[in-house]
């Protein structure tokens, strides 16, 4: 009997791919030995290269007149799939042959966090916790940038991700610089390094924070793909970032994570996990304010609280 074949159609956004990453393990539980084909956008594609059971990753580059869906259909229609999982709720899921389908639809949205929605979609017996699939290649790429800088000035790393590519989600760049200045002067962060993380083209938003960090800064902006960035974040003791894919990466890595929110639903899209916190421009659920209303002092206090909850508590527990 041949191994089950599964088509997993997921997002073109890194954050959504991380949030739904528990689907990979669940496919293996429901169909042991499954051979998985993943279809996703180009930025998150490296995320799946070492995921268990994944034998192929098809990149969906958006085209006019839904041409990317036509291209995907041409690559998958000949296969009789044992299961199709479609996080995007596309029509393609119903245009290929499949024994079982798990297709996202609006009826699943009941105000619960997206991780719980994905769990219901898969009819899973347990919550599908997000997971990273960091390989040796990614860890080597991260080490090549980080290790030489730590040799001259070792210390714990605070990772910062001041980039979000959706309008309204990016806290102003100059405030990131002001935040780093305050953290450098805070005794809790004596000897800490400040690592800026982002993709290619993200240097302008990161520049004020890098300038403020000075010799204590580590520049990991545009230094590798999403898996290399994940490996770099996995080296950090704490993470602070906008509502973005890297925020979800940090939470999935188990790093204590603080997410910054403006006019988006922090109660739905906040980082997932026991070591996560959020600060928002309006802390009242169901109400919103521009992210520019989020003050440096508010974020600074959030970082201190994150530190005290997870770093300070560990230090206090040592004999």
C-alpha cells in the first residue's frame, strides 16, 4: 500500500504559516507516513523545507486574473489526494480529486484565536501548537552572523523586529530608537545585546534602533531567509516586535515574546503561548487606536514586565 498523499495549501504570509504550522504534525497523526506537498507564498516557502513529511514545496507567486491558482492546479490535478487541507479557503480545494477535505471557511471564525480555529478545521483531538522546523543550514547561517559579534562582547540577546508590512501595524521607527536608548540605560539590561531582525529591504525601519544600539547592536536584517531569521531569534532571551510574522516565529520558538498592536485584534492575533504578552494602543477589547498612539513608555514598561516574568524569575529561582 502506497503512502498517503496530502496537499496542504497555506498562506503567502509568514505569520499565518507559523500559526497553522501544527497542521503538519496533525497530518502525520491522521495519516501516518503521509507525503505532503505544500503550496505557499515565496517568503514563507523556506519554512517548510525541513518540515516532517514534506516532500515538495510549490511557490505561489501572485499573478493577474488568479493565474497563480491556475498554475497550481496544473501541478496538482493529476494526483488523487488522500487529503487536501486548504487554510486559504480557495476554490482549488474542490477542483482536485481528494478523499478528504479540510477547507477553511468563515463559519469557523467565532472570536477564538487563529490557532484554535485551525485546530477545529483539522478536527484535531488536541490544540495544534505552532512549531518551527529549524534545520542545520539555518542555524549555521545565524551563527555566522551572531557568533563573531558575541566573541567581542558576549551577553544575552534582546531581539527586536520593528517591521510589519501591512499598513497600520508598524510602530514608528524613531520610537524603536528611543526604546533602545531607554533599555540601554536600564540596569536590568546591563551587558545585553540588541539584535535587529528583518527581511531584505527592511533596513530603513530598523536603522534608528541599530543606531541607538551602537556597539551593542547586532544587525540580522536581510541576513537570511525566514528559517535563518527563526534560528537567530531562537538564540535570543527575549523578543519584542510589531504584529508580524517574526512575532509569531518568536512565540513558536518559545522565546518570551512581546507583540505591539495598533488597530488590529490583539486578542485574536496576538502571539500564542505561555510566554507571550501584548501591548496595544488601546487595551480595551473591541476598541482600537492608531499604533502611533502607543507610547515609548508603554512599550518600555511592557518589556520590563516581560523581563521580570521570565528572566528575573529565573534569576531569583537560582540558589
